[in-house]
C-alpha cells in the first residue's frame, strides 16, 4: 500500500515562503521518483518538482525554477518542497506523488520526470497553498 502524508501548506502573502513535507513508507520512498504536482480550480494538473530518491537528481517546472527547491531526507523517507518568492499564481492544492511504476534510474529530462509525477496514480491527500497579493 502506497502511503504519502503531506503537511505544511497554508496562506501567505506574495513574496513569502512555505515548506511542504511528504512522508512515505520506506518501500515507497526507496529508489523512486517522487515529487509534487499542483492543481488549481478549473486548471489542469501541473507537475512542479521531482526528485529521484536513489540519487539526488532534481527537476523543476519552468514556472517554479529558481524559486522552489525539492530535497530529501533518506533517514526519514521524507521529501520536502521549499517554496520561496511565492506569487498568487502559485495558489493551488499541492499533492505529493510517487511514480506509478518505480523509477529504477533518474529520468533523462525534466519534461519526462514531470510527466511521470503528473500522471501518477499514487498521491497524498493534498495540502492547500494560498498566496494573496
């Protein structure tokens, strides 16, 4: 059973920061692609950031590059998303996700990595991020 437990969302003003956490079971976490996608009302799901937990390869959507940082803590089987310089356009429900089919190697490109997370069948309950102007 895949379990992903997110925390850390909330409301901030534009320019502020938030950090999201995603705790997973050891089996789910190990040597896999994990990341975050977001979905705002009426909008398509968007892959935001991905990390390959078997190494340290990271991938970002162009919309968040330079502002968001995804990281991992192997001892805690936890993935983090540090979000800085937030804008109202970042407001959405954020979901931690794991690749449906295990990633045995880091994806070769950001496009492929983000697509893996975007179409994942395994995600957590979601955490709301609201950024006011």
